[in-house]
C-alpha cells in the first residue's frame, strides 16, 4: 500500500503541509458536492449554489440547502481527521489547508486549519453585516429553513464560498505561502481539479518541495507526485500514524 514509504517521506521532510478535499469528508458521510455523481451534477449550481442565485432568491436557496446544512453538522470526524490532528501534535504536520466547509478537522483536534472555501462556523447578514455562530443559526435553519437576522430581518448567508464568489484572500495567501515553504505537500481526498486550490501542489513543486497523494482513484497530478496511494484516506492515514508512532 506504500504506507511505510509515506511515513518515511513524512519523517524526512517534516513538517508537511496537508491539503484536503471532499474525499476526506465523504468517509464521514458528507456528500461530495462537486464530483460527477455529486450534488451539483444533479442540481444546477447556478440556480442553487451561486452567489447570484442567493442574491436573486435567498429563500429558494435556503429551502434547498437547509436539510444539507443540518446534515453537515451531524457528521462526525473519521480516522483521517483524527490521524491528521495527531500527526500535527507530534510535529509531522504544520497545517491543514482544506476545501471542506464542515469543521471536521477542527472538531478532530487540528489546531492550524486554513479554510479556503470558508466554513459553516458562522453565517452573516448581507444587509447589515451582523455575524452569527453556527449554534445560533442551526436552530433557525431547522425550525424555519430560512434563517433571518435578529437585527434587520435580512436572510443570513452561510460564510461558505458560493459559486461565483471570490475565495477569501487571506486564507488563500496563507495557503499559498504554506505551499511554497513546504518540503512535502500531502494531498488527501482531492482529485485536484478545482482551481485555484489545485494549483497549490504546483507551488510546492516549483519551490523544490515534493508531492504525495492519498486518494481513491486518479488525480490530475499523479504524474508529478513522488508517491501516490490509492485507497481510503482514513485507513491509510491511520496506518501512517501508527507507523510513525512505532518508529519514533
Ligand atoms: Zn441584518
């Protein structure tokens, strides 16, 4: 499976920077929105997942989004999240850059998480700018499907990046800097097809770092990776963490 090789690479080039995609969350039962079988293959993102759709008809977007929003909060971290948190505590991981919005890295104990697509941690009112934590928004979503601002009655928008919305500049700049400084970038559960995040491993390579990939199925950058492990992120990362614990 290549576990020993990946563990050796992570020891040699520690601390690595980890880039995670939907494949890490699907093992927690969170559906992959952007895969060929994912949500946005069944529903037009321009109608339900874009910034313009939200501006045009936020209530329609929320009625579509509400059950999925609740489901996100019910998912639990899996072995991949737990292994990455443990490896960070032991000095093998510097930071986790993630496209996932579900907070599962943080809930598993990862301390340094860069969320390049935002997260469900907060929702904001586009009208007056008030921000509300998930604990206040979730009951509103579950009760009414359309959470509204307590101050001005505007429809709240989750602070996740919608299609057509710019990625958060600060998070993206930090991710880019981490990628350039990394002697090893470990990509987990991403096919590396969504830009600009998919360009981060190329920044690592251009700065002389190496790339390792753990993913089910091929990715766009398999050809330039030093190591590619095909399989379950949870199984592989748990095995790598055990291997590194044994060796140290
Ligand atoms: Zn408001």
